[in-house]
């Protein structure tokens, strides 16, 4: 309820035009601040709030511009310039309607408009609190001071964090400090212990700003896990846990391996289906599976390609370690190529090369030929890889390649470039990924994934893979009931992975990745999954994603494309606030969105001791003598 303090009257409405009006000031005073009944109130300057009193309704307006008029010089003549005459000059302010305060609450409505003769007064602190939408019993966090009124700015925890958040600003504008301050203040509340039990936070850190600072976000060390994804040195930290279903998704691997749609993608899809179906069977014997191709090559005569036998043997020799198997494989290869004649008393040769079918392969023949030994060795090799499914996938795909190319179903030259990329990609994956049955259980309350030392293909893969896995897990847990847990995904430098510039021009990777994040931002809120994006280039982010964001903290931006994007995608950003964006100083921001009644200019508090490693480099200090 607004206190019954008399208003500080400033002037009277002299003109009304739509949602604009003019006020003639009682005094020429240009005081920056007024002390009024113990309150320090902001003076009537550009951007400041004023109150138009209309019976019990208070129409809230902001000052858009000001001017003076010379009442005694109506013909604008220099001869009759009376600017220094007493009572000759009047100050006129132009006002824009922001909303009204009625029954103790602020609302945007066109029901009430100023009328000539209405008195205008300074907006009180109680009125400002109502404008900012903070109720006395509502849980809030403080992020800074309003620039004009120098009043504390509180953000509603419920309205702000149960939403998708966008933080935008040029390099050096204070964007990283704002992102850190937002969650630091959340974790400083009395809700911390319950947050640990009910929520998880995942931060994608492209530049390593949040992974090296101690005590970041104010989270206790045992509640935080930092995954330093390093494709050059796998010993730098813990690997990122990922479930098998997501790592071995054919769509994801097709994009990771940059598979060509015509031949390579169909090969990968069918091979992955076979791999998942085979390895999910507890009785699967990889040795028998692989040597089945060998037997078919040997019994199909000239139907198999000339190089197929040699390709199979070369691959098997790479994985087999037993010397006896090497000897057997050399003999089999010679038999298969016609360079060796077995003794006549050995019935193996006649049946093998003349039958044209592997139905004649009895246990004796398999034992005598050595294929059983080779099968056992390959199966042992595959089983030894059970703790590293990535290696199992690699060997499976390699034998699949031999099988699919042996009879000309696929031309080998089409698959060779793919396998060069597979080898490189899987080698990188092994360094950073740990395959788990239940990966979500491996994460703490706050999880920071640093990608500063990851190569390009892993940098592109990890955010999408992690986001999809965490989102699907959250969706499955709450889709049929009340949301009793939440997940919060924070992406710093979001333009790195949400750039829409290459979409629909043949970049399958970009299309798939954007589809994943667009689903998350469209549907995530109802499942308790919330996204926070920070970027210095909002124009590069998909408009669909940007338009679905609910609350924004906008620092200084000067690029016309960025400003235009904000103008077209943020319905709560008014024109006057939009014009201020290029003029904002370091640490200053405009807060707008569903959680705010009106856009607010804020100076974000800076944490001097606890903050990301994003400060500007002081070159003179660096170059100074020690």
C-alpha cells in the first residue's frame, strides 16, 4: 500500500496527443535530486519517471524530451527577446505513458490517459517499487542499482529463473559479470540447500572463464564438478559422462563424421542399427560375427571382390595378438588367392573352395583351418573393450565396411574418406567422453563444461549432445506428473553453436543442432527445463530461439544488425530503451521481459573478489618490471 505522503507537485498537463503529453512546469528548477519527506527522489530529467495524478489513479510516465518557451516572444523575434525577463521563460516536458498504478498494483493499459489540467508530481519510492513489480512478500535477489533513481533493483526469483534468459552485450560491457552475478545471488539465498536437492545446472563454457576461478558462483566445492574437455591431453580432468543411447545415435554420428547423404549416411544408419541390436544381446559373439564375412568371402568364389580377403585379413591382423592366429591367417590368405595348395589328404580344401556354401563348414574344418582360433581371438579382443564402447564401435564399423564392400554393394572408395574422419573423431571422443548407463546420476548440482581446449568437432558436438541428453532425461521424469525437479542449461558465447547463418543451405549439422535447441526453448519451460543464453552477437542467434526468450539483460551493443534483431524479437523493449543501448556504460544494462513491468536501467553490482576470469588485460602492468 502506498504511504500517504504528500506529492511533490511539479507542474500541470498542458497538451495531450495519443500516449504523449506535455507538462508545463511550475518552476525552472533543474535539481538532479529532491529530498522529500526523508526520501531522495530523482529530478525530472530525460528517462526519469513522473506521476500524473488523476483522482485515485496514478498514471506513470517517463520524460522523453524537454524544451523551453518564451511567453513574451511569441513571434520568435530577436528584437523582443525577453529570455532574461522575470516569468518570461517556461520549461516544458514531453512525457510518454508507461502504465498506471491502480489499487496498489502496476499495469500496462490504455484505459486511462492524461487530461489537460492533471497535476504532475515526482514518483515516490513506494511507487517505484510497484512499477518494478516487486511485492513485499515475494522472494527476490538484488543485482544492482537503478541508474536514474539509484534505487536497489530486485529480481523475482520465480518470475526470472523459471524462464528462458538472454544476456547480451559487446566484449567488455560486463556480460560475463552479469551472468555470474545472477546465479551467484541465487545461490546466496536461503534456498541453497533445497536447490541442491531439486535442481541441476549445466554451464557450457567456451572460453574457460568459469572453470578456472575458485569459488565461482559461490557454490560449495563438493556441489560442483568441472569437466575440462581437452582433446590434446586427456589427463587434465574427468571425462564427460554420456549414455550409450545418445553417443551412438546415428543422426549425431552422421553429423560428427560429416557423412555424405548419398552413400555414407545409409551405411552409418544400417551399421549403427546392427551394432545396437547385436551388442544389446548378451549372447552376441563378435568373433563368429566377423568370421562369418570371411567364410562367405572364401565360399563365394569370384563373386567377392579381389581385395576383400586381403582387406579382411589386414583388419583381423591389426586386432589379433596370438602368433598362431597370424600363421593361420597367412595360410588362409594364400589358399584364398590360389597361391597355396593343401595336401590332398586334407579334405578341407575340396569342400571349402568347391562347395560355394558355408554350410559345409563343420567343426573339424573350422578347427583345422584355424578360423575357430581367429574367431575366439577376435571375440576376446572385442570383450576386452567392454569398458570402452567407443573402441567396440570402431572395430564393428571397420568389419562392417569390409562386409558391405566385399560384394560390390557399396564402392569402397566412397567409404574410405568417411573412415578417415571416423578414426580421427573417435580418437577425440575417447579422450573426453565416458560412456555410462545412467549419466545424469554422475553430475553434481553445478556442472561446468569447459571447451577452451577442445578441437572444433568436439566443440560442435558436446553442447548439443549434453543438452539433448539432459533435456530428454528431464522430460521423461516430469512429462506425466508435476514438475518437482528442474534443469538449468547456461550457454556462454551462445552464438558459437546457435548461429543460424548456415541453416537450410546444406549444413546438416547446423540444421540438426538448431532443431534440438529450438525444441528445448519452445517446450522446455513446461517440463522444468530452462535455458540461459549469453552472447555478444545476438543477430547471429536463430530468431526462433531469441524470440522464445522471456527475460533479457542487455548491455551495450553498437552493431546495427544486433540492435535490429533486438527490436524485432523483444516485445517488451520500448523505443526509448532501445535507443539507450549503444550509450550504456560498462556494467550498465537494460533489464526487460516478462519478469519486469517496465524496462529498467541498472548498474549491475560487480564482485571484486569472486568473478569469472574475463577482466581486461592491463598491458602496462604485464610489461612492467617485476
